[in-house]
C-alpha cells in the first residue's frame, strides 16, 4: 500500500491480507468471495471458513488461520447475506431457549405459562421471521 500524500510505501501492522485483495479484480479471490456469498444460506460460516482456508492455500498459496478467514468475511467484508445468515443461526438457538422457558411446573405439579417469557419468545419469533423475510428479499433481488 502506498500513502497517496507522501507517495511512500506504508506498512499497516496486523492488516488483513484478504482485505488487501478486496476490489483488486483478482479472478481467484473474486471466485472465492462469490462462493462465500452464494452459499452462506446453505452452509454454516465455520464450514465455509474451513473450505476457503483450504482454497486460499491451494489456489493462492495464502496461509491463514480459520479464525482469520472467518473474521474477514464476518467482520471486515460484512456481506449482508452472510451476516444475516449468521445472525439467523444464532437467533434460532435463542428462540429455542426462550421457548423452553415459557412453560414450567411448580412444586405442586401444576403446569403454568410464564407470561413474561412467553412474550419474549413471541417477540423473538417475530424477529426471526423478519430476518427470514429480509433474506428472502435479498435472494429475490439477486435473481
């Protein structure tokens, strides 16, 4: 990287190597990036990061850790589809836990509904559905 004002090379400490490829029109990197975006709804980000890690080593001779690859795609690139799919997967777990806290049995063996937790559960389901709708509209917009 070169500083445009000083016109001297600038080394950025701890810079993300994948970020330096972004916007470079590098065919292999663009293919990998497209694969990630196109498959984020099918495969968990951890598996995608593993696959990309292997592809980067085999096709570009770039050795990065699984964590570095995952961090780039989730926190640096921030592709909306990938981030929403990751949030969706996390949210499914939250909704499941919320559901489990809606019904309880007291010491007398009487089963009751916890209205506060049920409200939280219903709100969580609404948010989950909202994410699905947003992902669905992103899918239609791409076609």
